[in-house]
C-alpha cells in the first residue's frame, strides 16, 4: 500500500472499540435526540453520557448487540455506530467516525460540559406552548402526589406552578410522563422529561 492510500485509509470511519478506546473521556450530558434501528423505525432518546468514542442512551426500544444505529442529537448532529451493550434504561453504542469527526465531537462535548459547570443558561430553543389542559398531578419519588398547573410545555420539559418545591434532581411523573426537577422559580418548578415528547403530540391539546 502506498503512502497516499495509507493516509486515506486513516480517514475511514473506524469503531471506537479499537485499542484507542481508553483515550476517550466520558461526559455526563443529557441531550435530546432520536435514533433509528435497522428496521428503519425512529424513536425518541436522551443521552446518559457521551464521549467521542461512544454514547449511552436512555431509550424506549432496545436493539440487538451489534445492530447498526443512526442517531441525531441536539448540539451534536448525526452520529452512527453499533450497539455494544444493554443497560437498565437503554443501550450503549460505539461511534464509527473519522479522526477528524471525533476531534470535532470532542470539542462539542467539552463546550457542553463547561456550559454545565459554569451554570450557563439552559438551551431554550425548543418552542414552548401553553396547553389548554393545565391541571396536572405530579407523583414524587417519595410516593405521594401533588396537584399543580402547567405554565408551559416544550418537547423537552415543562414549567409547573406548585405550592411545594421538590428537590432539584428529584424524579417525578408529570401526569403519565416521567421527568426530573431541574430548576426552582418563585411560583413553581421546571422539569425535564426523561424522553422528548413525540412531535405529533405537541400542540395546545396535549395531555401529559
């Protein structure tokens, strides 16, 4: 093989489970996205942790070990790879990418991690709607229910007027939608859904 061919070969997408896998630091970031399995069906998902070499997904449908997956994440864009293990909440994939793509992904993850550490405002680019059906019941991890009113809803979360303030990070079920508390404000809380709402449900008539 000539030198030019060798250089070209290094630019091919290679799986991260090769010997350099341990170079990749994993970052705890929750990014909303969608993924497609080999049956070409799309499902919503959320990242649990991310590295330039792989990502663990919170996912409603689990594919087979070795199955090819194509994902689209906010801030990141398109990635693809294979399922390497199953988890309690979904599965993990190894990312197939060129070295150049991995370098770009590392920069994006560094920015996202620093934004979290610095306490920069959360991304509010998702459209927010005011639902017609505002009354909602929250079930807390402690096992009791509280009544609230929806202030607004996006694909990724909601603002809820409440008389109590569940702790930030606490798991809750908003109606029938699992979520966690991410912020307090004077009249209530903001929650982030464990999985994004399907676009075909997202209008003023939504019932969580």
